[in-house]
C-alpha cells in the first residue's frame, strides 16, 4: 500500500446560503427548470418524536439555482425538523415522460408530484398503506420508454408497486432492507427488483433469495464485476456477498462486523474487473457497552479477496461512502467518504487508500455534473451553506439552455447508496478513458 499523500487541491467554485430551506435537509440534484444547469433541491423532513426509526414525510421543499437564488418553496420550513436517521421520501425524476423533471415526495400523508420548474402541485394521490413513506424508488415495471412506475415501502416489511397512474400493481411482504435497487437483469425491457435479500420479477413474483444472511440489506449494487459480460449483484448487510443474476452465490466476504456500505468501481488499474469498496462498522456507538463508535474502509477484488482495510486511529462510526466517477481526467474512480467524524474531513480516496483530495467543509455530500460539462462536482452542505468543489476552475453561471438529462443515480437518492455500473465498464474500457 502506498504512503498516504494528498495529491490535489479542490477548487471552490461557489458557496451558497441555503439557510432559507430550514435545518436538517437532504439535498437532491436535477435540472428542474431546464436551463442547462442543475439546481439544488432541499428536502426538509417533518418533526417526529422518534426521528431515528420512524420513516419521515416531507415538511418543505426548496429549490435554489447555482447562483444561490431561491427559485421556489413548497411547504413551510420548521426549526423542529427530524434528522437524517432514515431516508427521506423524495426524488427528482421525469415521472410522466414529458421531458421535464418533477419532484416526487410524500407530504401530508399523500404521494405528491411537484412541477420541477415552479414547485406547484401537479397531482396528489392517497398512499397504498399508512406507512408507505420510508423511501421512493422510481422503476420501469410495466415496460415503455421511460421509468414511470413507483415503488413505496415502509421501514422493513412491505413494498407497494404502483403503475404510472398510481394503481397498485402488487404488494410484497418480506425483508426489503433500506433501499431496493431496480434493474432489467433479463433484458425484457422491465425492471426486476432486488428487494433486500429477495429478487422479484417486474410483477412482484419472487425469483430467488440470498441464503444464510442475517439482519437486512444495507445497500445493493449491480455491475459486471468479474468481466464475464453479465451483471452481478453485490449486497452489503451482515456480510458482503456477490450473486449472479440467476441466484448463484459467487463469493462472500466475512471479514467485516457490519457491511454498512459497499460501492463498485474501477479504483485500481493494476487489477482486472471491478473492485468493491466497503465500509465496516466495527463498533456502533449505541452498542450498549459504552465503547466509542468506530468504522473502517476496505477494498475487495472481483473475487471477494480483501486488498486492504483501514486501521483507523480516530473515532467515528457514521461514515457514508460512494464511488465517484468523473472527478478528473485520470480515468479511475475514487472513493468518496464523508460524515467520518473524529476530525476527518470529507475525502476522496484512491484504490490504495491514499487520500488524494480533502474538502475544507463539513457536512453531507452530493455530487453530479452540474453544468453538463462531462466532469462531476462535489457539494458539501450543512444547515446554512452549500460548498461546491471541482477539480478545475468552473464558472457556475454558464447555462447551455439545454436540459441536462437526469441520471438514474440522482433519481435514486438514499442515505444507503446503491447503484449500478454499466456493463462494459471493465479494464479495457477504463484504460482507454
């Protein structure tokens, strides 16, 4: 393993005041007004007595442009908002296929679709169940040219699949984990649903289940990890496992206490296939034994072998990791780690665990190609400010006038990041980038 040396200084492209959205918001990204720049959409949860385990609904939604102008606000912000102990039921997606983005949320006990440009309510529907507001998954279950169906869930037991007219397609009882991932595994033009440890067909029919796994699935990833041209599924939960699309377990990594996050990427150019970054919760602060919470990053190769594991010297057990693609022109992915605690700032790590970029701000992180320029920017935000970083100087005021397409990743916002790597993103493709 290489000695840790910071190699880049991020460029601060802008710092925006977002205090008008209220405290404890979650940030979503999308070009909601179609001007060729992404906007920042801040979602505030409602007040809850048990803010950690009871799913949130939405109190207020506020949209800002990259100049810091408040574009619209739906609902009234409160100082008594809940916290990010569970997902917020809100997404940005073109749910009706008209080429413009909508904001989907659960507000006042209803599923609400807001016009992305104005924040006005386009429609509101009754929920299929009183607790169907843990999170929102946009899917294509009925076929067609766009993802216009919706999956809702409660915290740990039930999924409701709704069609484009919000009619109930099916209901699934099981252990769906935090955020099911949808993907067309069989190429029939309709998504299958990896609902925790169970794979469901587009019609809700169970196809297969993972075996001998405990607790619940914290995150789910899909990609051609081993380079055989077929998608595999990597699931983090009680352990980290990889399955092929037919339900055969290919390997499991048991060297973690709790595999809270996993992330697929090409973090190394000296290894074939994809690598799997992970976050192990070694000690939970609320373990009842009075110990200090502590977590650690790790990296696996395509066969599930441990390449390295962080020997962390600082406290902190709430780290979130995501793979960052397109930060610079280097070709390889980075591991974005934030909410680290212990005085460790949000950081980009390379595939050798070297911290190559550190951000001079604390808070949650989101990232995206804000200007449609082919490179991504990282936003670190708290209750008052959003700091926008880039690998090179960037003029946030530039507008192309052409709406930026919404990536599936940004329509699948969650505290438990899952995702997918396009088939073909292998060693050969990455070396040519």
